[in-house]
């Protein structure tokens, strides 16, 4: 998602500063892309009976992977780990929910004052910091018939 969150927008101007000063976080490096390759380990497979005639198949799995994350004009290696759950609604279709944690060394946007800036700053202008982020994803599963 591009742009500032509603919380970051509230920092223009920064509350309780005299004279009023803007944080200008819109000029800090922001995430541009995330590319991950993951290994998935199926830890549990079971069935859940929702009604007398409807049974839903479930699959709990763990994830671990490596990839690259673009923050501003820099690319950083990233590691990820997490858990997920698959809900099979019928023989060919299902939903999957993942909660991943991303670990990477990227620019610390609070290491430099941006109050006087009027354009985006390069990532090299900021100190590097080890960061942990969470990522929640939802997806659809379609299994090809006959395979």
C-alpha cells in the first residue's frame, strides 16, 4: 500500500512542538516490493465437521524463506518465517491465511530529521537498523482436477 498511514499523517505538524514542526515522513524511504521464496512444512492435516453432512478439510503449515525487499532506492535481503492455515471448501477450492514475520536490515527513518525536506531522501542518507515486520496474507487455492 502506497502513502502514509493515518497515524503518520497526524505527525504533520508534530503535536506539542513549539514552533510547529512537520515530521514529513512522506519523504522517508518506503517499501516498494517484496520477493520471497518459501519452504512450506505441513504440520497437521485434519477434518472439521461443521454440520451433519458437511466436512471441511484443514491444513496447518509452517513457512520459512529468503528473498529481497526494496525500500526506497535500496534492495535488502530478507528472511521470513511464519504459520498458515488452509481451509478446503470443496474438492478443488480452498482459502489460505498466512502470518509471516520478515527480518531485514533496512533504513531507520527516524535516524534523520525530515522537517526541512521537500523531496524524497535516498536510503543511503539514513542509518541501517535490523527490523522485524509482520505480514498477513490471504489467498485462494484451486486444485486442478485429475492431478
